[in-house]
């Protein structure tokens, strides 16, 4: 019988007992403040700054706003003793007397960003010099009719000033970013057994955001049109299933679902021990107009992956293997990736420096014309996957990335990093983030280059964050033989959230 009663959620509990949500799941409610201590409860991997951390881990002192703003829960403000003045008054506007779960919450973000590239696209597929400003304005309303029914809507204005080309993901003056309805059966509290059905337009971020992310760095974040089912048991057990179409950004007309693509899957996670958690997932993707060096046409790709992550003493680790199969036109897909992120934090030092080591391998096509496509497809990966310059798509790539992240002040994070990058196969290309060929195949040399990276992030207040980032890529002979050269990237941005 549908909808299920509370007792009928045993199925969700059984499924969820196999796979449960890690802190990085952003579809569950997050209470920004602890009712007793007033401390921020938003974890670094959940925070609005989560996808800004490309060379190190997110700051352990993030602002109390989440990457997906619809996960924030403000019914705690109904409790006595919480002042509701200033911007706080917008976070909780009670609607039904006697029901703290009936309220309206308003919020938003203003971000001003400047970017400068020298040799964008390695100087081969982009302009030699490109300087521009970016402005993003997000406004949202989160209407909770009661503990079961809610409506979330978010509008966006993205504007680019200057630059050689205004991409739709940077130039979208007025549009609907998100608009969806949630209905929850079962126990609606975060620790209860429940089942939530979501329908409409929404953003998603799963696990480490290596395959499904919000693409927060560009002006217009990624979103999808479709449905999502969220099963939860006991607050620790969750199962996500979805069937959506990615939304295609349009510069001067309303965004619409891309009818040539479909995305569907199941993603969930379970803590196995206090030091180890595991994700398991299946992701299906269909694209009627895919293009690779060795194949093009209709793509049906299936991804099966797992993620093993946790902390043990001063060590933290995150290991994620993925295998892909399917077809591109009449050719078989045989692709894979293995991503590793291991760190050691010197907890006794007042700056708590963290030494990090990342090793990523994403397969490429080894033999053109053999009927097999070996190029890995990272699907909807996070922007700035390797660094803030966003030069590369994690396909046909091997890299070794070292970083040092410190907090000389509680609200200041400094990060230094270096990344050595190679192609996986010389028979395949180096791809830009949008999937286009950036550097050609069949050119001598596997080594692409080495980056030097640095960033500063200042959390001036609960609402304001300022960031400065610089990346220099020392180009290899392979890049220079393809007509490119060294790359310089500098960016600075200021975000105000409420």
C-alpha cells in the first residue's frame, strides 16, 4: 500500500542498514547550532565552503550555512532563549501557533568574484589573456507547512563583466535555480524512520562530490529536474534513489532540462566502525550526443563505485574506486578510476597543519579503433577538481597532489599545494572541464605539467567569507608541442550569506 505507514518503513530500514549516510550527505536536515552550547554543528564537508577546498580539506571552522541551503533546519529558533532579531528574524517566521515545524525561512547569497587567466585552456583552446568579474545573487524561500510538507524555491542572477566569452554558466541574469516539493511519511525528525519524496528542480551532492556535485565555483551551480526518494532509519541509515535530467543553462532565456541526457541511480553509505565508513552506489547516464577521441554518438554508461573513508587518530583517508561499462554508439565502454586522499594532522600544534596526499587515476583510451572506449566519464563532478583554475577534466589523467593546510588564526585558513599531472594514455586527449578536447591525442609525451598553488580563506564573520587563490602550471614539452605554454590563474571572491 502507498503511501506507507510508519510501520511499513521496515523496507527502508533494511535497505538502509546495508548503506547509510556519511556527514557529506546534504539532503538531510542540518541544525546550524547546538541548543545547549550554541556551537556550530555544520560539519566542514557539509558547509557552504565545502567545494572551495581543492588542495586540502574544508576548514574545521566553517560558517553555519550548508552547501545545499535547503538542508538547513531553523525550527530550533522556536525554543525560548533565542533572540530573533536582525538577519536571524528572516530564518524563522512562525506560521501556525503551537507548531514549531510550521514556518517560513528566507536566505540568500551575494558573491563578487574576479578571475584572471593567462593561457586559459593551456593557450591552445582558449584566449591568451582573459580577465573578468563575476556576480552571483541567490535568494531562497523555504516554506514548511508542517513537519511533513515543505516547498523550497530559489532564484538566481548570474552576471559576467568583461572577458573574451560569456559562458551560460556565468551569464544568466535571471532564472529559477531550484523549486521543489517534499513530502515525508513516517517519523519526520532527523533521527526517525522516514521516507521523503522530492519532485521538481533541485541540486544534489553525494559523498566526496567526485561524480555528483553542485559545481559551486562558477556563477551558476548545477541543478536537475526530476524526482528523488530519500529513505532514512534511525538518523544513521539512508538510501537515495533518483531519476533526473540535468538542467541546461541558457544565457538570456529560462533554463530547461536537457532532453538529450538522463541521469539516474542509487547512492547510500554506512559507518562500519567508528573509524571507517563505506559508500556504495550505482549511477546510470544516457547522452545522445557524446563525443570522445575514439567514439561519438549515443552513450549509455553505467558506473558502479564504492568509497571507503574515515579517521583514525591523526590520520584521515578517503579512497574511491569506480568501474564503468556500457556503450558509445556501437563500441563497448571499459573505464575506471581510483581516487585517494590521505592526510595527517598535527593536532598538538596550535595551527593544526594537515599534510595531504592525493593520487588520482582516471582511465583513457589505449587503442583507437579497437571497438572499446576506455575514457572515464566523471559525470557531474565538482568544479576545481584538481585546483581552482579548473583546467582539467578527470579523464585520461594520472596525478600526484601534495598539500599543506594550516589555520594560523581560528578564522583564517592557508593552503599550499603542488600537483604533478600525466596523461593515462597517449592515444587519448587531455579534456577540458566541459568535455571538449583541450590537448590532442597522439602527440609525444605523457607528462602534462606541474602546478604550484596557494590560497587564503578568511571567515570574517558568520555571514562573510573572503578567498584569494593563485595557480601556476609549469607546462611540459607535450603541452608546448601542442602549441600551448605555462598557465597563470588568480582569483579572489567575497561571499555574503544569510
